[in-house]
């Protein structure tokens, strides 16, 4: 077992949280996005690049770790981190938007409506990552629709 796969899949150990590792992983994703916001004004290019990079690293490392830990173990939280970043992509910075993205993402990630559960049927790391990608997309879309409605009303 290569240590780099453990570091990637557990998102620097967040997945080893004894309580709600998926929630801890999503909060870790929020924290990273917040730090990016502080230093870059929430640069879309940086966040998009991180999403693509860690999506593929997550697929690869999840494939390796599933052989040891079993199918989609709770310790793997890189999917929550990437999903959270997708939920926050091109969303205005601000605490209320981050909380809304977090709550919507966790709702979709936990309850898995609207074809999200079907993504888990994909093989290996693809199934691990894709359900959270779709949860992040849905969370983002709801916030974007809210912003459009809010803008139209004002």
C-alpha cells in the first residue's frame, strides 16, 4: 500500500475522523476553498484546476485503496472534497453561500436522489467519485438558480 494513495483518498487524514468522515471531508473542502478565496479572490481557474486534478487522482487512488479497504469505504473522502469544490465553483464568496453549498451538497450526497445513487454502480474509483461530482453539480445548480431569481427580483 502506497502512502500517497492513503494521503489522497483520506484528504490528508480527514477520512480517519471517527465521527462523520464524509462531513469532515466536505468541511475540509470548504476550508481549502476559503483559503483560496483569501489569497486569490476565489479564482475560478485555480478551483477548476484543483477539481480536475484531484478528481483523476481520486479515481486512481480510490481504485488502489478499494482493493485493501473494500468498496467505497467511509475513509475515502477525496470525493467529498472534490464534490464540495464543485458545489462552490463560480458561487459568490461569502459565508452564507458557503453554508448553503455545504448543506445542499451534504443533502444530495447523503440521500442520493436524481440518479446520484446510480453513479455508485460505476466500477472502482469512478463510482466513488462520480456520485459526489453529481451531488456537487446539483448543489451548485440550485444556488445558481437562486442567484438568478434573486437578481431578477432586484
